[in-house]
């Protein structure tokens, strides 16, 4: 897999962000960011805005590119390898899904997503096993959606179904969207027990818990218990399993940083773990060298 080298002046940069009322906190935003989930729009204005915003913040992104825009999207990615990690948004119910995956990989796509189970099968249905197996063989991380969709559907996209896949395909990296909203308990336990399963907190979750940012500690609870009974031997601090993502237009990048920092502050997340959540974990997954 291609290696990218990025040089930045400071790994940790402190920024002041206002919280509720007049209260202030020194939120630590790392000097290198990978947005693990944003959607490509095949338009000049989107590409220009993306390069401007992500360049300003020394950021990269897993850019999820729709099937009809594959050619333009991969050309954009190859022109900007220091900013774009291209993912192909395949249709998991396509009768040619395995061929589609191989085509995407051959074009240079590094992952698959966002993926949606919107028909009559759950993610862990045997129908999908050849797809997960092939993604594992090709070392292509997958980014499935979990929880509610804009159209109100949700039943087939529970985090527990991804736990089955993560357990059966332990070398397949799964970084899933939205922390299972509203099945946060399932998402927490699924990621605690499966070292190849991660979640982002993009979408409505940090918005609806704006006034209760410490809410997430009840689901990401196990950091003080590492190495103790009932804890997987390979378990890591809980918030290392949460990845920064926007799932919004580039103009909303800084607002998503504000929300994410407010959550991390309230949950007492260390600078070391923040750096992993903000980008170092995704850099490791994709073989990106960060100096």
C-alpha cells in the first residue's frame, strides 16, 4: 500500500473553545487530522472547498465516492494524495458486488464505504459473507453505516451485526459510522470486544447531546479496567475506538472539531488518545507515515 509522508510543525496545537455560558476550556486539537468519513460531491466548488479547508488544518479524509463518480473521484484522489484517501461507495446488494470491489481496488481505491443494508438482509447475513471475505483478502477497510438513516430506516444496520463480522473476519478493519445511533450500548460493547472494529460519532449524536457531552462515558467505560477481569487482553483505552469524522460539507469542518473536542473534554480523554482518535489510528490502518 502506498505510504504518505506528512510533516507538520506541531503534533498537538491548543485552541480555546467556548462551552456553555461563559465557561472556557483549553481543548487540545492535534496538528494532524484524518476525517474518517466525508462524502465526495463531484463538483468544482466542493473540490475547491475541500482542498482549502483540509489544507488549512493539515488534514486528510477518507472520502466516500459514489459509484457514478468513481472516475472523477479517483482522479481527484490521485491528484491530491496528501489529502484524499479514496473509498468506493459500492452497493452491497449489487449482483456484481465482488466484481465491483475488484474494480474499485484496481482503480486505486483504498477502502469501501459508506455501505448500507437497506433491503431484507442484516449485515451479518450469509449473503454478504463473500463480500466481507474479499474485502479482508484485499486489505480494504470498510465503512458501514449504523443506526438510523435520513429516510427513517434502521433495523438492518445494528452494531451487533458488525460485531459478528468483526469476529469472523478479524483481519478486516471496520470503521463504522455514527456509533450505532441509537444503539450506543451495542456499539460500545462490540468495539470493546473486537480490536478491528471502530466507530465514528458523526451525524446527529453530538448535536443531540450538546448539553450533556459526558454522556458517552457510560458506553465507553472500560479504560480504568484494562488488564482486569472480563477485559480482552488486547483492549485499548475506550476512546481510542472512536474516530473523528464530519459527514458534512467542508464548511462544517471547524464546527465538527468543536463538537468533538467538547465531548473529549467532558469525558477526560488524554492528549495521546485524542491524537489517535483524530488521525493517528487511521494513519496506522492505511500505512500513512506521520512525522
